[in-house]
C-alpha cells in the first residue's frame, strides 16, 4: 500500500481536482482486480504504468493563472504599440 502513494501524490499535484476522484477510484479498482488475477508485484508495476499513461496535457492543472491584471497589462502594451 505504501508504494501506491507516490503515483497518487504526483497525480494530485498535477491533475485537475474535478478528474482526480474518478481517476483515483478507477486506478484503485484496477489494482484490486489485478492483485486478484496476478501477483502483487506485477499489479503494482501495471499500476505505475497506468498512472504514467494518465499524464495528458488536457488533464493538467494550468501552470500560469491569468489574472485580470496580467490581461490588462497585455492590453495596455498592445494599445501603446499601436499608437
């Protein structure tokens, strides 16, 4: 159980919270099914592989949050350039 915490830690840091609960539940369900069918070592290896496959740009949190101030400054520079 300890070894499964690291991938979940990184998924929580990188993925949007709206997807995280469903993804975590699906990963745990897959892991339990694989432990029943395969050895625990192979199930853990497949668990890590599934976590790596989930790292898609569409699921990432935004790196830079665009605030109103940054949009306003960008607009002011654009207007200053035009005049």
